[in-house]
């Protein structure tokens, strides 16, 4: 099992954690609401987990353009 992090806005791969036994508490997933978990985390048939996050470039763009927070994706 691996965790793959992708930017929710531009789709860039942010990183991967290749550890078999990682607990959601260590990753902070327990702080998410059920709705946030359903939106941000998907499980692949091979056991991998894909997590939507935000990359540094998109975070900087949001800081410069705070009105973009209203959009699910601002890069198409």
C-alpha cells in the first residue's frame, strides 16, 4: 500500500509515502469530517490511497488571489 498525494487544483503529484502500516492518526485524517474524507481520499483496488492536497504553486496563487478559494479548481 502506498499513499499518493496530488494537487486538487493542477493535478501535479506532490509526493508518495511507501509504507505499508500507516495509521490515519499519524497522517491527520482523523481531523477531517466524513464529508472531507469522501472528497479528499480515494481508495484504489490495489490498496493504494490517493489524497487530494494542494501544491506550493497553487497555494501561492491562492494567497495572491484569495477570491479563487470559491472555486473547486482554478486551473483547467
